[in-house]
């Protein structure tokens, strides 16, 4: 896939060193984008600049509102002045990741739901979301629901209200509480609505990264 319109100076990226003395993940940012080369700031750790060598293969990951992207590149050059920079070679294409695997993040938004029964829909029940992903969510409620049952859920997300059928995949009694923890998968969710959820998930991830929580 083309990525030229996504790699922009100033965006935060994660540089992964797969092996060796400096194996690990490092946060840095893009400094400049060329036709075949990419300049990123040299990452720092507690000891100072991470002294990665020319010729090393590293993986670079970056994000937009609805997905994460990743590619491997070789460090072609190290530049020390005016600021420490690594020059990486750019591949012809990159991989779009974390799109169908659906990263799960803590989320505490209001949820309401109705149980789907043979007689129709039940009265509206209230719940509070505990976590969210593009594939489903977990919420807590005082109302018991059957595992594998179908619910009709209403989610109050920062980017608007969303209504969708969900399939219950796990029910747990919360210890020392009258509440139940209900895990559900989204059922027959239109792709445009899934994109809204994934965008919300990445916004939460972005806020967590700024606070150093991930």
C-alpha cells in the first residue's frame, strides 16, 4: 500500500530493535521524509542516546486515527549535528497492522442494552463500559444475562451514539459485588461503525501514550 501521505515530519513513531544489546522499543519522531530515505530522531534512554549502528535492521511503527502501520528498514547513516538523527531506507510498501486483531483499551463510557428474547426486546438496562476494541467490549451491570445470548446495545462514545447487536461471549460475577462483568462481540456491525469504534480506541491509546501509560 502507499504510505507517502501518512509519513509526515513531526509524527510520533516507535522504533523497535529486534535483537542485540539495545533490544527494545523506543519512542521518537519523524524529522524528514524523502523519496527513498526517512530521517528519524535518535531515541534516548536513561543513559542518553541509544547508539544504534549503521547497517542495523529496525522496525518502525506509526499510527493514524484508525490503524497502525509497520515496516522494517536498515539504518543507512547516523548524523550527529545539528541534532542526532538516524537515516533509514524506505521500503516499497508497508503493512497495515492492528486492524483486524483489534487492540483492547480501558474505556468507561455509558452503555445501555436490551435483551433479545422470543417475546421481543426487554426493558432498557443500564451498564458501564470497562474496555473497548474494534471487535467487542466489556461492561458491568447489575442485570444478569445469559452467555451466548444476543443483546441490542447502545454505546455513548466521544464521537457520537452508536447502536449495534452484540453477542455475549463471557459472563462473570464480580466478587463482593452485585454486578456482573459481561464480555460481548459486535454482531453484524457495519464497517463504517467499526471504523468509528477503532478511531475512538486509537484516540484513547494516543492519550495513554502521552501520559506514559503504554
